[in-house]
């Protein structure tokens, strides 16, 4: 049984003629007859009394009731699929770092949910190094993270640029400094991000480049945790500049410029190449790409 056979039966019931049904459906009369005969053979019953005028048998009437329900369901499905193209809706599973989740997503998601209330978003906070692999494996629809090196299985789009900065407590001996060098960090207690984060990898590469063995007193999984420990004056840290805007305003952290840290790191949206993107994901990616940079890095 197929949809065309049901549509043919419905049209015959309305026109009471194989010939007229064929004209409406753009089929030859033998093709119409063959479709009905195939339907009757499959269900082992006679659906149409072929005497003139053509009418449905009692079994044909019962069959048509169910056929109409099926055709209505198919039409509803077509309409819903059309609506998905016109009114974005669906579910997005998004992964990002704790810093981005705290500093950026509230502004982005407030705007997005106001514009597209039929879209549901689930957020997973994770180390930056876990995001791209999760997108590749399909456990995340989208990631917002530091853009990885060239990867043919991943599509990327840069949203803004971030830097890493040295921060200390106002009570730290270095707190009055405006600038220092990376060499000055070799002897001070350092609070570091865990090794599976982009920030830690960047700092490790920097220290290795200058032959520095840092005095690591603590390793933590997120910038939020690192900042709290620095505020308690348990050590200095290198963290995302974006993550410290509130602490700098409140005076709970002091930022010290380190020339060797002055590298811009692209942060953007990542998603798997070649995968089907539902209307919710398409709209989210499109809106992210269209947002000005200050939408992400604003400190207001």
C-alpha cells in the first residue's frame, strides 16, 4: 500500500468514475484501475463496485474512513515540516566552558529565547578540550569554544577574540605592578587551570618556550574556581580576560600586563561538517554569526 493508492481511492469516491479520477490525478484509466486492483489484492477484498455509476462497497466505505485518516496525518506531517522551515523550533544541545556559560550565554540566550520561544536549549559546561570531540561524536549539536586548529570534520565561525591575563589579589606582593615579564612568574605560587583546558595548554606552551618551571600550588577545572582562590591570595593565575571583568570592577582582583601573553585567541561556534541541521540549530548559528563582537565581550 502506498499514499498514491489511497489518494486514488479517495478521488474515485468523490467522482464516482475511474476516467474522471484519472483526469484529476493525471493518470491513465488503466493506471487508476491497476492501483485499485493492487490495493484490493493486498487486503483480499473488493473495495469498489465497478458497475455504473462506480460506488464503494461496504468494505470500501470502511477502508476509505481509515484512508482519509492516514491522508490527513500525512498532510499534517507535511505542514509541520514546512513550519519547521518557516518558524524555527526544536532542541539544541550546546556545550561550552564555564566562563563562557557565565559571561556570555545569559546575554545571547536571553535574546535568542525572546525571538524564538519554540526553541529549547540544553547547556553542558565542560573543559574546552572536550567540546570539539563531543561535537565530532554528535553528543553536542554546537560548541562555543576556542577555535581549534584546522579540522576537516568541523565547521567553525569566529565570534570574538579573547586574551589571557595575569591576575593577583590586591594583597599580593605584585599587586602594585602594571607590567611584568613571564620570567618573573617562575618563583611565585601559581594557581593553574587543569591540563585538559585550552588556557592551561596555552600557558604550558608559553612556560616551555621560555624554559620556566612554574611553582604550581593548585590546579582547578574552571576559571571561576581559579579566581576565587586568587581572591583569597593563595597564588597568582593566568585566566581569560573576559572572565575577570566583574572582579576588576569590584577590585577583588588586580590585572598585571605580561607582554608575552599578548596573543589574541579566536572564540567561536563549532559544529560538525555535513550533519543535518534542524531549523533551531540553523537559526542559532545564523544569529550567532550575525551578532556584533560587543554582544559577546561587553562588560555591562
